[in-house]
């Protein structure tokens, strides 16, 4: 199966620490899209980023940054200077056929004051 | 601009009953996808509707069915409910290849 693996089930950090969430994916496709979503306690999945497999440049958005490495099939997510509001479950996902999202199991991030 | 809205927020049913969940897509979106998220797991794709037709289906039994209306809203129906159907059901809408936007979900509990 072309799955998405998030090996870290839970991560606990203290506010202002940097934290990296790992994501490894499997695919036989030459062109594909990868995503990160955030799920706060309310349940809604909040879109964070979409990355095309042709674009291997790392991306930074404020305190968030993403490291995409095709050679290792990884798409890791780093939060710099974490804040309590970053506490949530984060999902990495790959786009399957017909715009179907294939999610990893998620990483629960707890940021303590 | 309203996002994806789902109703009801919570629902409690007993085994064997039937349930209907509803979803209104984000304005301008024409495609609706449904996902099931069991506790502690990632969302699993159920099916997707486009132009009132089921376009793709995940690994779910025929007890799960759906519908899309001309205004692009959608319903998810589950018959003969099992305890294992207890989950958060998420609706997502999209337009073309744009990223999917999710609603807050319906939390279904089966007793």
C-alpha cells in the first residue's frame, strides 16, 4: 500500500522550543502532492501546506517550515519557537487518485507553558 | 464567506439504526469528499461526489452510501450501524485540484 507514516505518536515540548514532526511516504507515482493539516481539539482539519513533488525547495511560513526530500521520501515539518496555541494533532497526507487524501496516523503535539 | 458546514455536531445512535449526516461545501466548491476518523487515527477516505455522482470509493461496505444534490451539498448515510462505526465523520470540499477544506465534523457514537 502506498501509505504515509508518522512515526511519532506524541511529542511534548516546553514553549519556545523548536520541534520537528516527521513524515515518510510511499508512492509509485512520479508526480504527487503532499500535505500537512492541523487538527485542533475542535476537530476541524486546517490546511497548512501543499507541496508538489517537482518542487524540492524548502518552504518557510512564519514559524513554520517544511523540509521535502525526495531521496528519502520524507516531508518533515518544523515549528520554531513553539507556542501553546500550536498544541494540536498534525497530519501528513498524500494525494491519491481523484483528489483522495491518504493520511498518516497523526502526531499529537503538546506545548506546555 | 462560509466554510464547510456539517450537521449535526454530535449524534448518538444504537446498533442496527440508520443515520444521515449532512454537509454544505465551501462557496464555489463543487466536489465533496467524506472521511471517517476513528479515535486516535488518521482520517480514512469513504467516498467522493462530483456532479452528483460517486466518483471514487474507499474500502467501506455498501452500508455506507451518499448523495450529492444540485447545489453541491451532500449526505452520508450509514445503515445497520455497528459499534465500530463510532467515529468523527469529516466532510471536505474542493474545486478542481485545489486543496480540500474540511468542516468541523460530526461525532457519531453508537451504543
